[in-house]
């Protein structure tokens, strides 16, 4: 499956704090961060809070899933100093006199990581939206989308290319990093790199028409080398290759291998010169294996993977991002967009086989991360990827780890994200119930903290 966004006209976003506008978001977020849940001096017994240094706060919860252990911790506490976690343990780790956020029986987890998000894409007509809309307008829509994702618990997004002529998603990243707006951490690729006639090209217009494709179209080794350099020049910290055809594009076949082994190898080698990893969109088994042998870091989708492809992923430590639920969504809902009819038909045809193959990959020990392939859709849909992984064979704990620790490892950010441990950034979410008993609880995020700042609370 390939990139797309959300249905046009969706006006309401579940759990959004800033219904009245960005000013309301910032005011509410700042007030939430400043207002203690428990008066100073009434916290659990412990050492006196230090007089200087970064501000300290604590979180109390009924259950804590740290992203690493296979067992949750009951009646847990987290001590946060500035933007990082200082200690995790019982209530005794919280000093007297600090702000304490008591979440009652809620389950607390690391912030969710979506390894396959397309926030600039907000309709099923993604293959022409980049022609109808300016890059600036897409950035504005994308800002709303990434903020909605954050409020649903997605504190980190990896963007595998997006349908924009320029690099609007990196303008979003810059504005968020500079503190102009509240938003998730963003990594990713500027464009998906495609062959002529591939999934990133426009294949449904008359030959005398000359349109700019939504992907970056290249052919041959030297064009590939230049494309990789250009992507990095404009901010890509990942390279995205459409190694095979796609489900969600007109005029190409996902069972076909598009790039040659030499083209993929050059892309990986050129990216590696800049310490930039490569992700490979690949459905066909031969394309998956070609990409793994060339040295890519992750396989996106992997629909037709076979036993050899699964074995290679395990041997090489390559991550798989299967993006399961997006296919289920289109099977259930269909699409009015003519460009999406191919995806609906193929998703129906290969659903059961794909689920069986993902189950085989889980059983074999492939490192599987959560990727939704959504972005501009209502973000409540994103959490259904966890349930899809459980249906494919993961335990609820494994699925949560796929969307936290494993995602951080894939990003090479596991030194700062993905688990609730001392020294990590305080990206923390909570749900009211127990997701280990009902994985759909992850659709009901009531508390979000990013970098020690509360942006959503019950």
C-alpha cells in the first residue's frame, strides 16, 4: 500500500484540545503544564525537592508499561526533571513539594511512534492534490494533522515522503523545533523516489500533458545518486525508495520490481555517506529481497514477502513496517476516488494471505514497527494498527512495544525515545483502561506529555 491521507470534509478530531484554534491550544497547554494536580507539599513522602535546576514534576498511575519489560508495573510513579525522565518506580521516588499529576488507575506508556505517516495527504485524491494545492496550503493542513496526531498519543512521526512538490513537512518540523507551534517530533523523507511509470509518477494523463509528479522520478544510477543528494540537501534524514509498484497509484503493478539492484545499491551507498538510512516501499518478494541485500534499514508494507524474505529480514536486522489496518479500512469503507479503486480491489484480494505472512514474520522474530499509512485522516484510526498487529499474531504487549521501543530503534533514536527509563525524553501518554486486556484502549488517549510538557490531560 502507498501514501494517502484523510477523507475530505472531516471536521471533528477526537480528543483535540484546540477546537477553538491554535491560541486556545497554546493557552490550554501552558495552563495544563502550570497547574498542579496536587497542591505543593502534599505529594508522597520522600526527599525534599532541590531548590535549583530544571523544574521537577511527578506522575502517578495505576499501571505503567515501560516499552521494554514484558510485565507492567502496578501503582507506579515517574519523576521528571525538565524534559527528561529522572526516575521510574513506586510513589516513594517522588520528592516532597513538587507538582504531582495523579492519573488514578490509568495505564501510562511511552509516546507512540508512527513510522509511516503522511500528514500532508488529506483526501483519497492524493495523486492530484499536490497540483491543486500550494505547498504552503499543504503545510497548513499538515500542521493541523500533526497536532491532531500528537493529541492522540503520537509523539513521533516518520514521514516516508509526502505528496508535495516541495518539502512542506520539513517546514513543519522546523517550525515545531523552533517552538513556533506545539507538535510531534518529525523525521523522514521529502519524497518517495520512483522510476518513470512507477508508483510516484502520474500515469493517468495524456502523453502531451506535462505534470509534476507527486514523487521524485529518476532513472539510472547517476539520476539516483543526484536525487539522494538533493533530498538530503533539503532536509531528508531518511531516503524513501519505491522499489516495487504500489497499491494506491494508477497505472503500475505492485507485483513488479521497478528499480534495478544497482540503482538501489547506489541509493543506499550515497545515503550512507551522509549517515542517512533508506526505507524501501516493497510489495513483491523479489523487490523486498533486492532491497534487503542492498542494505536498506526498513521494508514498508512487504505484502508478498516469502520465507526467504522473512529470513533475510531476521539475518540482516531489517525492520518491517507492514501498515495493515489501512487495507482493512478501505475494505470496510471503499472510496469514491477513482485512483483508489485499485487499492480497494487488491486489499480485498490479498488480505488473508498478507495477514498470514505478517504472522510468519512475527513468529520468526522480525523487528516489526507500527506504521499507519494515514496522516490526514482522523487520528483515532491510527491506533487500530495496534489491534491489526494483535490480530496477525502479536500479544498486546508486543504490539505496544512495536509502536514505542521498536519504532525508536528503527529511527536510531532509542537513546532518547521509546521507553520509560531514566535519561529518556519524557514523551508519555496514558489511557483510562488496560490495553493489555483490550488493545482498543489505545484509541482513547486522555493524557499526552512531550518533552516534559503536558499538552493534554483528562
